[in-house]
């Protein structure tokens, strides 16, 4: 399998997060539960990234998997 993630979408995923809740962002792009992990990375070199929300708010999780600010969008999708 490739060590390059699959682009799930070329736009961020807006998500209402809850303070204190832990989220596992998909790093491989294979999950059917984007932007979060569903275990599809099994037998790849990928693992989900743990993110713990500090406040109740809307965050924009990266969909292209090319962000330099993982797991959040930094606009990298605009260069793909």
C-alpha cells in the first residue's frame, strides 16, 4: 500500500466539537466516516490522530490530508 494518503475531499469538514471529547482524525483518507477514523487504515502505515477538544465550537478538520496543521485545515487543499 502507498504511504501517501488518499484525498478524501478538497475542502475541510466543519465539525461541531464538544469540550473534553476526544476525536480520532483519519490520516489515511480511506475512512467512510470522514473526517474521522473508522479503522480503514488497517494494514497500512497510517494511524489516526487523536484530538481532544478544548471548547465547544466549530472546527474545520482537513479533508485533503495535506495540512501542515493536522488535524485542522490550513488551506493546503487550495494548492492541490
